[in-house]
């Protein structure tokens, strides 16, 4: 809101007034109207209100002592002797062309013996921070308005009486011990608070409750000269910090963090009271302070002769509230606990009051003529919280010597430049002072960027440039200096937007001279190379990196050489460094890296020598130590290296084994492996290369995760089916035969005899795809694959001759549909029906022999007569099994009435003899 509130004193009476539309006075209008707060204005006053200033009288039962305005919503808080009164700002629409401001008294906070400053409340030595929270109304429509809290235990018996204490006031100074209570603990303070709602109850009535955030009690300063009565708190202030403005949010301001400052004469305290209540900074003054004002960038303090300026940590705390990536390898910010420092000290005669507006400091001074010695003479008195301790003031209007100064603060960019220039004086001595100064400069710029007016600032681009520069400068410090926080070089360089080449130019000297490289640079380079950056270093820069790691961290050199950033490195130089390291620290990864470099040089003799240094299984595991030997990422896509391409042609088995090892060690995902092998095959994206099928088959041997296992089974099944149905041969010879898979993998079972019998009379064309057919049948002969999930994949083969028959019957069997399977076999391949029954119809399924197979064979034999010897042979074998299993009476009941006795008689005799033997 655009209003001015004053506390005015006239004829020993104190008034609280708000001046609305006050800019009319500066425009030349002299018309003024006076109205009471909440007074209803008629529409007829509309035109008059537009052109005149309004004075709003705000009556209070107790004289107002201090006021504070909320910078977020314009509400007004008035402090009286024992209570706080809150007035909510309202916008009254008179008509479509006129909206006026008004206040509504909405809440009274009753405080025991406190003089209010804001929602942060202070007495001479106590500070209490409260938060008003909106609460839901209870079910019966009422809401308790009082909020009482438990208090610290007080002695009841055994202590001196009040009367006795009163008599001894001249002999003792009674002080309570210092206390600091944060968060929930602050409820234990001895200050109960009662809320009294003064709004008329409506549907929109707000209901509040009090949350205690902070309580702090101080003790007076004591010295050999006696009790110092000037030990009083002053300058209590709440400072909001808003979310960083963005183009999409426009002018909308969202509260991010809240800070509270208060001060004693010689020390000031800054607390964060937002998401977490904690002490951020303590300020020690060189002399007694009179007043202070806090801004997001600075703390301005006046003493009897000086205006002092200190740095603050509000932006550091707010940045961590805003961005969860602060204090990671992605982003950084100077710590909240960083020591504060004094920026400037300016001499003034008699500073009395100070306030801040945008980039201006407004300072009120008065030349002091009174005897300072007499004024500061210490007295002994009892510390009192009563109103009568407030001394009457002389009429200041009649006193000479008052001056008002408006001081323009130095622009953020100029001050930033000065701090950076000053930090260079410490640059060569490598002390923490350089980092401290650059951190202060960084926080200064960060605070300016977080300001809500940043988007409209003329310095917007300069501030952003300064922010990146400060990040780069801090990155340089943490890279060059031997500091415990060397790891911060990485996030600061990331925030600076500098490329790796640009960073190297800043840090590494030209020529071949030997430098000392600190841990920060090595940390930054190591992490940068381990990430998949789309930056390729020049040959000179890459060779310089070789030298850096050889001198500073030789163990990392093989890993660095595998980074895509080092593509332009001289392989001969790399091999020379690797050979030196191998003499001290040999490893499989180092040997593989030497082989990689030999490939780049085209030296196949050296390549073969290195690859023959270890067994193939050891080499395969060695790739897990550095997966980038085989695959790299370009723009988020997995691509094979020259090493992988060579292995595909010369040692495909090693390539597959290495990729399986990578997957089992979580170095490559299944989908990434698919892309890897597809790019190696250089086929169309829809074509599955044989090397990928080999990888799936090899992974089935070692995979133990059920979800991945079923996915792999379905993938290989789909590929087998596609090749068989499309009569497509693999482009390369498979690494494993069906027999190899059966011997090495539990998920490939022995092919059943009846399947072999069916396939023995198959089409000659099936023999061309024998491997795929047998692998598919072997999969279905095991118990691993989920048949219900595989049925849609197997659908294309259901009519594909004997292959389709075996697939159909195997699926029916796995689903428990034995009778359906027998029907299919009797219809298309009757000679295999008995073999099927002998293999599958056991234990609980033996009844299918006489309930299904025997009646079906009798029926089909009767229809075919003597023209189908296969059916007759199958019937005889079935009768032999049934005769063995059933009692004679049950067996007789199954025989056909029109059957030839001579045909069935041997089986009847066998059944009866079995009974006699039993």
C-alpha cells in the first residue's frame, strides 16, 4: 500500500494516524479530509477523494509506542504497553474508477509487560519472535482465542518474600540468567500470549494461533565501575527475502526466507527464523552502537561518531532454502558461517537515527553539546520493565544542530569490482583471505540477483556477468590454493559456464615448465572427464592434461585417456606415460588402455602383445574398471569406441563377455546395451544383430533378477520366432549352439523325445534354421519362461508345419491343457502321441491315458481301419500301459463292444495275470 503512518504527540496526548493519498500534497493540492478507521464512505465522495489527502484516525485504548509495517502485504503492527494491535490493510472499491485504502483492526496480542517493535518483540534485555498462523475453524464453528504455554519452573517455597526483596533493592542488583530457546523450546519462556480477535465474525473471518520461534534473554554488562544501565536491546528488525525473480513469474513476489536482527550496544545478532531457526552471524562493534538497519546485502550501524557497514549472510542462507543443489557437485555458495567483515566506516557528528530505502541510507544527526562524561556516568538501579522507566524527552524541535543526510550506497557492480581488485593483493600469497574477499563479492552479487527488482534493473546483464566471473574466480582459488575445501572448484566452475579448455588456459602456464598442481584442479578435471561432456580438447590441451595427471595423480591416467574429451591426445605420448606408470602400478585397466592407444596408432603387433598379457576372462572383467574403453556417451546416446569395433571383428566373444560383466556390475543398462550392439551392427534400427542375441543368451547364463530374466527370455524368444517365420538367417555365426546353452544355462532345457520325433519328419527347409528352432524348443522345454506372456510372441508359428505343432503342444502342456495337446498330435502327427503321453502323462495326469488317449485312438482306428498301421501300433502301446495301471473290471469297461476279441485278448490276459501276481 502507498501510505504513511505516524505516532503524533499533542497536548500530552498520543495519536496514531495514517495518511492516505499523500502524494496529492506534493502535487499542489491542499485539500484534506479526516475520517475514522473503518468509516464507510459513500460513492458520492468519489471525485473528492481522488484529489485530496485523507488522514485516518486509528483510536487505541493505550498510547502507541512503536509501529511496524509488513513489507509483504502492507499490514500494520502497533506496539502498546502490554499488547500488540494488528491492523489489516484493505482495498475499498468506491466505484469502478476509484479504490481507496483503509485499515481494519483484526487482532490484539496481549503480552505481559513487553514493549513491542514488530512480531519480533523486545524489552530492554529480552527478545521474543512469534509467528501468527492461520488455523481451521473447529467443527462447532468456534475457535479458542487464547494461547497459553507452559512456563519455566519458578520457585514457590523457601525464597524471600516480595516485601523483603523490596526492602533490599538498594543493596542488590537482581538479574535473570541468560537464556536462548530456539524453535519448539521457545514455548518454555515465561511470556504467555493471548489473542483477542476484534473482527466481526463472518465466513471470511481469519482465525490465528501463536507459534513461538525464538526467545533470547541477555544479562546487563557489568564492569568494575558498577552496573551499566545502558545495556539495552535496540534495532529489532525482521527482513524478508523473496524467491529469485524469473521472467515467467513477472512481478509476483513469493516469500523465501525470513531473518531477524537485534542488537546490544556492543554486539548484534542475526537469526534465520524461516524454515529453520538458527543463529547466523554475530557482529562485534568497535564502539557502542546507537541504532542499526539490516538490508539483504549489508548491515548499517551508527555509533556516537561513525556510520559502519558490515556484510551479511542472508543471501547465503536464502540460496540454500531456494536451491536443493547448493552444496553439491552441481552448485555451491559461500557458507553461512563465513566470518562477517567491515566494509566501510564513515565519520559523522552525532548520528541519532538511521533508515534504509532502496539504494539510499537516510541518516539523522545532531551536534551534541551536553557533557558526555555526565551523561554516561553509571548509576546503580534495579532493572525495570515498567513504563515509568521511560524518561521524558525534551522538545527536540527547539534544539539547534539537527542535520538530515541522504547517502547513496555504492552500486553493487562497483563495490564488487573493488572487492575483486582488493582480493588480488592476496592472490600470490595463497591465503584464505583471497577466498574470503571473493566469497563476500559473490554473496553481494547473489543478493542483488535475488532482489525482486532484479528483472527491471539496468544492471541486470552486468550482474549476471559478474556472478559468472565471481564463480570462475572462486573456482580458480579452490584450484590453485591448498585448501580443505578444494572440492568446491568443481561446482564453482560449473556455475561459471567456462569450458574445460577455458579453465585450463586460466590455470596452466604455457610451455613445458613443471608446475605444482593442487588437489582442487585434479578434482575438477577428474570429475569433468568422468562425465560425458560434449567437449573435445585440442591436441596441445590433451597432452598438457597427460602431464598434469602423470605428475599429480598417475593412477587416474588410464581412466582420463578413455574420456571422449581426450580424443585428440597423441597416442604415442600417452603410451610413453603409461609405460612409466606400469613399472610402478601395473593393472588390467592400464594394459587395456595401452592396447586402445596401440589401436589408435595402428600398431597391431603391440595391440596383440598387450591383449595376450592376460586371460580372456580377466580382460572381460578388466573392462568393468573403465567402461569407456568400450562405450561412450554422445549427447546422451551410447556409442561404441574404436576398441569395441575392433573386438567385434576379431574377438566377438570377449566383447560379449565384457558387456555382460558391465551389466552385472551395473555399469550399463539393458536398454543401453541394446543401443550399443545395434550401433555396432550398423543395421537398421528395427533389425536385431546376432551379436545382441549372443549378449542376451550370455546374460541369461548369469542373470539372477527375475524381472530382467523374463524380459531376456521374451526377447530371445521373439528373435527366434522372427527369424523362423521370416526365414531369416543370422548375419554372423552365433557364439553358442543349442547344446552349449543347454549345458551352461538352466533356462534352456533338454529337448523332449517326442519333439525330436515330430521334427524328424519335418520339412527340409526347417533344417536351414535348425539352430533357432532348437533353441526355441529348448527354451519351451524348460520351466523358466512365462508361457502366458510368450503366447502372443509365438502366434506367428502356430501354423508353421511340424515346428508350429511342437510349439503349440509345448505351450498347451505348460498350461495344463493335455487333452488339447493330444488332439493336436493325433490330428497331425499320431506316431508321436504315445511318446508324448509317456513323457508328459505321469503321476496326477496318468488318467488322461484312459480318459482321453485310449478312447481317441479306438475311435480313429475304427474309422481308418487297417490302412493306418501307426494308429494300430499306438493303440497297442496305449492298451499295454492302461492294462498295467487299471483293475480288470475297469479295463473291461473301457474296451469297445464291437472290437475284435483277438486284438484285445492279450491285454486282458496281461491285466488279469497282474491281478493274480498281486
